[in-house]
């Protein structure tokens, strides 16, 4: 999915589930969204983390 769509879904998931969500890069223009505690990939591939408790 595109970065814009991934960021939108990530923020929505973070606020709905009240858990930290990360947006990570899969390839040049493809991004994924996952709970931060479930992410076990390369930390350098993380684009942004959404924490619903930080705001």
C-alpha cells in the first residue's frame, strides 16, 4: 500500500486498539502496518511509529 494509506490506517488502528503501531517499508513504494510488539524486522525499515498515549 502507499505511504499515505499506510499512515492513515496506522493512526486509525492505534486509536482504535490503543496500542503502538508501526509503519514499515517493504520496498521502494510499498509499506506495511503492524503492531509494534509484533514487528520483528529490521529497525531501519520502520518509517513511523504511532503511539496513541503520546498525545
